[in-house]
């Protein structure tokens, strides 16, 4: 079978999809995974950019 076969790994790659034959993420064997402590950086908010207004239109006269 080839690229058009949805049941094979080669077919999944050709169709660009994931499934039982081509799992998206590998599952680790064993017990529950230990949580990893991440050092969270404090969120720094940037000041909003000033809103620019369109120039006033000149009156025809």
C-alpha cells in the first residue's frame, strides 16, 4: 500500500494526519509523571501605544 492508504504509517504521513498507526505524541511506559517545577517569570505588561486620530478634513468652500 502507499500514500493513499489511511491505515498505514506511510498513508498517514501522505495525508498529513495522525492516528493509531502514527501517534502524535509518544506515551511513556510506567507510573504517573512527576510534575516539573518551572520558575515562573512575573508577567510584565507593556504600556498601550497611543491611538492616532485621523487629521481633520478641510471643508470645501
